[in-house]
C-alpha cells in the first residue's frame, strides 16, 4: 500500500470516528452539575436541575442543541457520580446515565414543571406512570425492565424527529420547537 493510500485511509477513518461521536469530542462532567454554593455542591430538591447554575450547566446551555446528542449518548453510562452530596436530594447512588436522563428531561420541561416542550419527552411519557414510586425508583424500574439502551433509543428517536427544529428559550430556560 502506498503512503498516499495510507494517509487517505487515516483521514477517512478519522472522519468516520468523528461522525460516530456526537458533537465530536464534546463532553460534560455531569458529576459536577448542580448548584454550587461557596464552592460546595448541594442537592437540588425542587424544580429543574437546569435552573441551578454551575459551570457544567452553563457549558450545556452555551452549547445549545449540540449538547443534546451528547447527553443522549451518556444515558448508557453506568458509572456512579462521586459527590459529597446527592445531586438530586434523596436519590441514592446516582449514575452518570441517570443524571443525563434527568438533565435531558429538565431541558425539555417548561417553567410550570408539568409540561414537556416536545411531544413524548415528559418523564412519564418516557418511563410510564409512576404509581407510588419515587422518581429514582421509577427510572431504575424502567432500566431493569427495558435497559438503558432502550431509554437512549427513545430519546434518540425524539431527537431525530425534532432536533432540527429546536432552539434554546433563554427566558424559559428550556429547549422549544420552532414553528414550521
């Protein structure tokens, strides 16, 4: 094989790897998300985790719609977030994938905290009715039954359908659909 062919193959392989990785090398350290007061991370106990500003949340918002495929890919990450306090109060042993799912859910929830901004993105739309379960158990029950890949696939399907029409609504602090 000639040197020119080898270089061309390297360039092609590099391009393919970038295409398969959402938004290139974009990464978010979700273990550092949440409200930071005096340099300490405290748990979020009401509202949307996206309303509690941190450097990571600012990075996600600044990245705009390009952040969504990265977060979708992170749903399958089973590593436990190592934090002094739970990021979401009363949520034991939160995996990075759990955080990614929660952030996605909150990025697509309006300020009323009751309505998803795209059809099918609501917490119960994704996981089914909660019954008497706390949120963390509802998510883990879904994962035990269907797996993290199924949850990731649901989000990916929504993103494939609506992603091109999304914009960040600064005032509402969530993604919304453009008309048309």
